C-alpha cells in the first residue's frame, strides 16, 4: 500500500525556486496498475523518485506498507528500497561486461543470497520474461526489447511488491515495446503493484488507473 499526503518538493535553480511537487495526495492499493502521465516538467519523474525512495520530500508523508519513510535513516531506506521496490528505466542501465544472467543475479549478490538459491531465482526470473536461451549473452548481443526484459527480470528477482517503470518503452520500436509491456503486465497479474511513468497515450490507456499531472500537482485521478 502506498499513501502520499501533502507531498511537497522544491529545487533551487540559480535564484529561482522550482516547485516540482505541490501538495500531492495519492493512495495506491496493493496490486494496482497505474500510469502517471503529463507533459515534461509536470513532476512525474520527481514523484517516481520519491515513490522509489531515491529522493525525500520537503514536506508531507509517504507511507509504504504502513512504514513512514520520510523520517527513516538512509540505511533503512536503502534496505526498504532493495527489498520492496524494483526499478525499470528507459535506458536499461545494464552492466555491459556482464551477461544477462549476471546482470539479473547482481541484486541477489549484493543482498548476500547464497549462490545455489540465487542461481535458481535468476533462472526463474529469466524464464518469466522469455529469455532463458539468452542467459549467457551480454547486453550488446541483445536487441533493445531483450535488454529491457533483462532489466525487468533484474528488477523483480528480489520479489518486490512494487515495480516503478520510467518510460519503459521509450527507446524501443513498437513490437519490442509491446513485448516489454506484456512482461510488466504479467507481473502485475501475479500481484505486484505497477506504476508506469509515460508520455505514450496508448500505454496509459492500458493501465487500470491514470494519474494526470501538471505543474507539480495531480489534476485528475
């Protein structure tokens, strides 16, 4: 469960104060599928960063699964982020020298999961996105759609309850984008909460809920 109340975020750009988020209230139940939409500069990415515990608001409350996150020390926020949140970015952010298998395995290595357990979990994650035959390939040996599916497998190998996807089809052709969206929606059907930031009306229409933003505020939900 996500509960935002009165979230404010400002940035100073030179002598100007930019209000990235203005009194944002938003609640998402477990298992929801929401698209966050709006023009550039509307606050979508700032909202995603706060939901993902990558940034702190200047004011307001953010409760994740009943935990008030805004006052947590950074070490506790990092652990919560690692255990409960998976990220999928437009630019993939895969490590070029590592194979698909090794890229997906990395969060488990960092979490100290035993080798035998993590090998099985990686195999399951790659199979869930249809990439078992490509496990040994490096990112430069994969198509854009395959790279994004590796990123999805990496984002979900820790079995998070929340997936945050920032323009996940932005660098892909239509066919590859369709494969990626279907992979994300399959995970949502398994019970993961899915929040997608997108400029694409077609992708937004697929979500069961649309959150429209402008000038840092939620205009419609």
